[in-house]
C-alpha cells in the first residue's frame, strides 16, 4: 500500500497539511516558552520550529494511504448513503489508487457517464490516460457537453494531446483552461474550503507547468519561463518547483533545426 503514486496536486495538499500539523507543535512549544521565559526566546523557538517543519515537508516524498480494510469500510458506507457524481468519482479513485482495480474503476465511471458530470468525466479520462488509453480518453472527454467550458476537462484534454504529440492544440487547451480556472476558482470538490484552496493552487500550478513544457516544444522559451515562474509562485514547497533547464532549451533548439 505504500507504493501509491498520487498526482502532484494531491501530493501538494498532503504536504501542506503535513506542514500545518508539524507547525502546530512549534506554535504550542513557543507559547510555552513565552509563558515561562520571555517573548524573544519564544519567537526564536518558533522560527526554528517552523524552519524544521518546512524542511520536513520539503523532504517528505510520499504518504501512506489508509489501511485497506478501513478504507473499504468507509467507501461502502459513503456509497450507500450518497450516489452523487462526486461520490462516484471518489469511489472510483479509491478503487484505482488504493486497491489497484483499474477495470472496476473504469467500469463504474462509465456506468454513470450519462450524467455528463465534469468531475466524473475528468476522473475517467485521467484513469484511462494513466492506463495508456489516451485516444479513448480524449474521445470520452470531447463527447462531454462541458468539454470546452470546464477547466478540469480542458486541462485533462491538454495533457492527453500533449502526450500524443499534438502540442499546439494542447497549448490552446491549457491556455483556455487557465483562463476559465482563474474565473471559476476550480476545482469544486465538495471538500473543506481550505482543501479546495490548496487543490486550486496545485491545479493552477500544474496547468502553468504543462503550458511551459508545451512552449518549450514550440521553441518559445520566454513564454515557457513565464509559466514555470507562475506555477512555482503557487507552490509553497520548493521541491515541487519546475525550471526551464538547459537540457530543455537545447532540445527546443534542436527541434527547430530539424525543419
């Protein structure tokens, strides 16, 4: 169960909550020091504690998922109480990530695909992409009536198009997704407002970074650097930052020279 590889947006949320958990202890310890000694000592202890908490967050690479039986019990309880597209999407994601059951997850999502819910459709497209079925995923996403107005669907289409080599089209999808995401404050996942805020930051950063990679392929280094910076500014954790390396620049130049 420890080998689960989450998307970077999910990992970012986990890392931020991990930092907040550790920082709470630093605040409590500094408060105790202020109470027993003086303000200066308390602030000094707080600075050290927050620094250690931040470094621990940066160095944290993965998180253990819930125990399998406990996760299954929770899933069964929720799905009997709520069969909304949001719950179905979560259920399918848990089937895929926790239980390594891609066939069951895909089958479940396809069963409810007629709801045309963007989150459900995006979840299916994302799983299909991870399973190497990019063109099937693209067909399903484009068939959704919200395909060109929902930021999540647009971003997922962009990732698929980038993977199959249609970079100019992928770039347009990411640009439109970014524009709509800034207006609509996506994703609306039904989670706590703070979790949604963290997810929104992670998703926007991911779009910026994907756009940067597209612009590198198109030999537009200035726009690539711009989007790398914009994405990095949304990420508190420097270990998730992306940069326009010399390898990328040389690759773009060589790509241009082939024409």
